[in-house]
C-alpha cells in the first residue's frame, strides 16, 4: 500500500506499523515508513538487528553514515567499539538485539559529495519513530534494555533524562505500557570523541558490567 507522508504537525510512524507478523514484517514495513521527513535524505531505513529471543536490547540514537549505507545498525566504528566492550563485559554481542530510537540517518552536508555530518534528531522525530521501538520491544520482550546515550534515554524515559545522573544503575520503568529494566550508559560514539578515550571506554565498560550482572 502506498502511503503519503504525515502532515508536519502529526509526524508519526503509527500508520505504517503492522499489527502482526513479528520482526520480518516490521522490518519490511519500516522500509516504507514516511512517518517523518528523515526518510527523504537518508539512503534507507535502518531497522534493528538480532534475534527475537534476545535477552538484552541495546538502543542507540540513530544510524550513522556507515549504517545508513549498509542498512544495518552499529556496523561503523562506534558499533565495533560497542562489540568489544560488550564482550569484555561478558555480554555476547551475537545474543543482543541492537536498534536505534530513530531509524533514519539525520545529517547535514555542506555540498553534495562532502562528508555527511551527523545531526541529532529532535523531539518530534524521536516521538514519530517511537512506534517502531515500541513494536520491537513488544516482539523481543528483552529482560534488560541498555540505553546508549541521551537521545535513546529521552526517547524511552522522557525529556528530563540525564545520562550522567543515572548511568550504570538499574532502573525499573514502564515503557510503552510494559514494565522494563534498563541500564543507561553513554553512546559508544562519545567514547570515540572523548579527549581521554581510555577513561571514557572504562566508564562504558563499567556500566555494561552492571548490565551483565543484572542479566545474571
Ligand atoms: S525516522 Fe522513523 S518515523 Fe521518520 S521516516 Fe524514518 S522510520 Fe519513519
């Protein structure tokens, strides 16, 4: 079915989300989402990846340049760093479901063929994309959500979320109508940008160890 984009004051992915069919149906439908304008400039929808039976769901902000080109989440430098930290913390990356709060890459570009610079999604775009994350949570039913950074935290826990205040703790909150346990930490890309990368990496690792312990 061909759908047109929602009017500006009503951005939402809701009409595009199928009511049944599991992750394959969600992934197919998300490829056609026009719930907000971010699909216009991005290469493709980058839906979550991983098993329906995953025990842990990792939620990041939005796809980056590499993810946008390859159509898979966390395949760029931040994803490689995350995999290393997960393994070191005792969480098998192959057993985690990884996704983003927003499924299209938002960027600025000074001129065509210039580097595309990541731009954080705004609240309206995060809210618009929420139904996809809600649908992923309903299918995967993870035992634990690892919240990667401020945008994912705001998308899941509201605009007052501050990653520095709650990182490395186990939170219990109702998310999209379901009781969830969450461990917030920083986004792995912030480790790559940090002046002291080693210290930032140790911080991420310490938070992920809390997640590993919560999983038991
Ligand atoms: S960012 Fe989300 S809501 Fe917006 S078009 Fe992409 S999938 Fe749809």
